[in-house]
């Protein structure tokens, strides 16, 4: 009798040692719920990252458009809308005949007036840290028509003349903190606005363009910072 009672006691203890089926199901549910919560939190975190990255990319795009808009508005105010063209990548161009006489790299009196106001726009833009932190270069481009001439030299000399006139008009632009954002180049006849052999096409193709180039390293570095948060 005592042996039977002892065996019953051992069996009873073993039964209490193993969790019941209900306990096991509850544990599985808790584990699955915990995994679901982690996945949900990660999803929110990823969505936040994507939102911030999209906002940062939009901000960078807005910087370039904002600078181009200011240049375009100032030029249109000085020379009229019909003399200003917005090209690919928000490049703003003004007809070269306004700034130079035919075949010359010397800025005309009318051109000096135009660049005088534009110089202040550039200096004020560089002063805005929210803009200059992404800015690499304001590239002044010289373009000519295809009339036989030393067009490489003419286009390059004209772009350099514009940079120098801007610095003369606003002396801040000649100091290192401002001058580092200005550059000049010439494309000769090889980037025409209108690829035609007409006087009207030649007139449009003789131009000075302002190309805004952003600092890829700075804004891409900003995106990397966001991704490592």
C-alpha cells in the first residue's frame, strides 16, 4: 500500500513538472507577439528613415532650383524674359549680345549693369548657410555660334571676363570664402541651344550660362548620417 502511494506521488510530481498544453500555447503566442512587435517597430523605423531621406533629397533639389530661380529672376528683371533661357539641369542662360559686342570678350557697358546686380545675388546666396552648405560651384559657361573664328578662346575668355566683372562689382566675391564658389569654362560652338544655320539660331547660341553644381560629397554624406542613426 505504501509502495503504491509512493509511486502515485512520484507520478503526480512528474505531471506537475511538465507545462500543460495551454501553457505551451500561451508561450508560443507570446513569442509570436513579441516577434510581431519587433517587426512592426522595425517597419516604422524604416519608414521614418525613408521619409527623412526623401525630405533631404527634396531639400537638395530645392536648393539648386532656388538658386537658379534667383538668377533667372534677376536677369529677367534687367534684360527681359525673352533674353533669358532656362535649360537642362536648371541652367540659366542670357544672350551673349547683351553682355558682349560681336567677336569681343570685353563686357559692354550694358553688360556691366546686368552683372552688377547679379553679383549681389551671388554674394547673398553664398551668405545663406542653408544653401552654401550644399553648393560646390556656380559655373559660368561661355558659348559661341559656329561662325568660323577662334571660338574656343572666345568662349573661355568671355566666361572668365564675367567672373572678373562679378568680383569687381561686389568685392566680397573676390575674397577666398566667396571666390571658391565661382568657376569659368568655355564650350565654343559645341553646345548650341538651337542646332540650325540661321541668324536667329546663332543669336540664341551666343550666350553666357550659369550652371549650379552641388557638392555631392556633402549631401551624400548627410544621407549616410541619416542611415546610421
